[in-house]
C-alpha cells in the first residue's frame, strides 16, 4: 500500500516513486530553503544558502548541497536540449509538444500549469535517454509527472483555494503512452 501522498495539516507531499516530488502548501504558509519563501513572488525564490540570490539553477542547487564527507561533485553547467539532441531536436520537440497539447491536458493549462518547462524536460530527457523505465520512453515519464502535478491540489498565484484537474483519466492513451502489453511494442 502506498504511503503517498503524505498529508500533514495543509502540507501535502506527492511522490511518483521515481522522478517527481511535489510539495504543496497554501500561500499563507511560510517556507524556506529550496522551496523558496512562498510569498507569491517567484523572483526571490532562488536564494542560495549563504551567498544571496541567483538566477542559475545549478548554482542554486549546489549551494544547498549537504555533503560533509565530500563525496559529491558539484553539478556543472547543463546542456541545452538543442545541444543534447543535435539533428533530432526539431523532431523531438514536435513530438513533445504534441504530447503536452493533448485535449486531456487542456484543463491543466487552463488552471495555470504551464507546459513550456515540461516540454523542455521532455525534449532533453528523450534525447539524452534519461529515465527509461518499464518499457516507457522518457517523454511518457515526463508527461506522467505533469499529469500527477495537474491532478493534485494546486495553489495558483491568484487562488486562495487549491484547484485540480480530476478529468485526466485516459491521458496515456491520447498521448500514446500506454504501458505495453506483453508481446507488443510501444510505438
């Protein structure tokens, strides 16, 4: 039996068991660290542990790394999806945009779940071959994380109360991300 999501008062933590962790709180709940301060102003959320603000997500993540044994290397600059994909970039981009523009995700977009960063992750992971599991391609793993995010309570910037999309059933078929049955190939 799954212990997810964890609910403690108004704090909700969702984990898909693989790639996506979402921590949700109402806007009047104070947070700190890698979660930002939850004041509704995303411009001040990239506060590094000891060195002020940054716009660089790699520097931000490295600043919060706790490694007293010095076993972890700091992350280097990330490649762009274009660099990772090379000649496959346009084809992969079109496929990821198709997945994130399916009708089942329309309500998600209407609720404020922007797809641009998800599409970029889809492109990068698909070309890099990251997150391959259970015979599903990376694009479907990323789309599954998006569907989980959209189906869970979501506090938007203008919303005092959480919203969610409970009409996601069947998104996998529309996106062509069904788990293959034994003896079949996912195309």
